[in-house]
């Protein structure tokens, strides 16, 4: 059985990196999208050598006129929600789309 093509936003964060690792272990191709605002390349350093792992340094919220053109993905996992609020209050526009 062929694995799925899965996008993990916030994939370089602590939880996202572990999710990426498990998805790779299950035979999937993983696209990790992260702007490293809260994540770290150290979290995914071992995954970078896997040919089924693709790191994309990009913000999940495209700028004016920006858009994503992901095709042929089987799943999207969103792990890109910064916490706690106090720590990230100096970047209010970056967290605005994810406010509850």
C-alpha cells in the first residue's frame, strides 16, 4: 500500500515534528510547512535526510495577493497555533487569524 501525501503546518514545532516523524514511519510522504516563528529546525534535523520529507520555509498565512497551490495532498494537519498568548503578543497580526 502506498502512503499518503500529507501537509503538516507548524511541522517544525515540538508536536508537529513528532507528528511528522510518526507519519514518515507509517510510510507517508510529508510536507512540513513552517516559518520557524515558534518552531525550530533542530526539531526536524533528523527528518531532513528522509527523501519522503520536504521542509518548506513559509508562513501559513500568505501575504497580500499570496496563495497556496497544494495539489494531490491526501491530508492537512494544522499544528501552527502559537501559545501562550503573552509570549507572542508582540506579533499580533501573525496570530490574528488563529484567535478564538
